C-alpha cells in the first residue's frame, strides 16, 4: 500500500483505540476464558490437595506446564513445545505419586496430553495408550517400592486421578472446539469477500460487453456492406468506412475509460453498492455526511470509493469501515490491515494521477492496523456560495 505523509487516520466518534478484528476478539476471548478456567481449577486443586510446600510446588509446576502448552497451541506453534510440556507434567505426576501421594497431579498431565492429542492426529492412539500405561505404571511402582495395597491404590487413583484428568480434558477440548468454529467462520467470511470481488469483476465484464459487443456487431455488418459497395458505389462505401472509423474510435475511448475506472459513475449508486458488498462480507459499515457533495467531483469520488471497496475486500481482514462524505471529498477508513508487507495497489496509483489532474489530492496511509483512503478537491465557487448562503 502507498504511504504519503505521516498523518494519523482520524479516530472514531468516541475516540476509542483501534478495535481488533471481530474474529480476533473471539479468539482472544476464548483463550482468556480457557486460561482463567485452567488457572482457577489448578489453584483449587492445589489448595485442596497440597499438604506440604513440596506438593504445592509440584502441582504449581504441573499447572504452569499445562498453561504453557495451551498458550503455544493457541499461537499455532510447532508441537515440540507441547511435547516438552507433556514431559514436564509426566515428571510431576511421577514425583507427586511417589513422593507425595497426590492424585491432583493428573490435572496438568491431562491438559498437556489433550493439547498433544490435537496437534498430532496421526499419533493419537499411541499417545492415549502410552499416557494411560505410564500413569498406571507409576501407581504400580509406588505399591511395589513403597508398599501398600495395589488394588486399593489403583482404585483410589482410578477415581480421583481420572476425574481430575477428565475435567482437564473437557476444558482443553472446549478451547479446541471454539477455535475450530472460529476458524470456520473466518474461512466463510473470506469466501464471502472473494465472492464479492468476483461479483465486481462480473459487473466490469458486463460493462465491457455492453460497450464492445454491439459496436463489434455493427462494425461487422458495415464492413461487409462496404465490401459489396466498393466497386458499385464507391462513395457509399467510403461513407460506411468513415462511420466504421468513427465508431471504432468512440469504442476505444469508452473502453479506455472503463479500463482506467474513468467511466461516468453515480456516487450514490457506488455508495449503495459499497454498503451492500461490505454487508455481504459481514463488515460493519458507517456512512457519515458532512455536507452535500459537489456535483463536479462526484464522479471521481465514486471511482475512489469503488477502487477502495475492492481493495478492502481483497487485501484486508476488515471488521469495520467508515465512509465520510463532505462537500468536496471522501474519506474511507478500515481496520483489519495485515501486519505483513502490504500489496501494491495499482488502481489507487492511477486514480492519484487523475485526482491530481483535476486539482485534488488523494491520500493513502496505513498506521496502527488501519488504512485510510481520502480524496479532497478544492471547493467550487458555486458550492462555497451555497454554503455561505446557509
């Protein structure tokens, strides 16, 4: 995207900071809820089961490792970190059973196992079987090396540890479910945006057909007629050729205007079209009118609005768009600008030259996750007189 002066895009009417893209907010809310739930359950288990500072430290380490695994999972990182967290929680389970006789350590092991389960879909059976076998072998080892009734120990751990692990699995699984649903909504939204762009291209193709289809048909008929008359009526044939030449020249001019977005546009129609496109893409759009648009600049403002609408749908993940119309200008602000290198917007570059040729200024800026496109023309004397008369 182009960058001109360091002007900061205007804030909205309430002066709020840049809002996150809606689906990003949903992901953040989901992550915050799951983290808070995991911390609350972990703290409750620690308070209820820790009988010494050593057991408290072990349970705290297991909970911290579980939270780390969920955090890296939400960040879409490689499963290596999750496997490391799983190893830590397994060690905590081993030490807690052998040294502290605490079934609550299964909490961290359950969370970390669930994260790895979703990250390694091709190893799920081995993971579940290995985790169950490991947990049971630790209990058997306690009975063998430290003494105790094996049946009693297995029964106690089977009830307590399994119940705690199931709670961990449910909490972590809910996080995965909401994340998957959010991803599906985002994909659907992107498809809607692409569909809106395709519709715009179809409309362009229709305009091109309207311009050239009829003309080419008429040219074909007149050329055939001129061919027949060239020997029998040379004057009539010459007249037909002049008409063909004029018709082709007019068509070339109209095609060039369409290719460079110079065809006469109706600003009101373009505004309604932009609102419909954004609504179809689930983008909130707000239109503010600060004055009556001067008829002398309405066509160029419509072109700026059309090009900007296409760019937002194709290149941004916008959640909100604000369109402000004044007597001699237009301003479009959208959020959802990607952090990577912005695309090259050739259409706006072409429009900048046209706007400048008519005495206006086209401003294109990106800052703080927002993108601003604004066109401003000097007010005509007639428009200024109308405003002063008010």
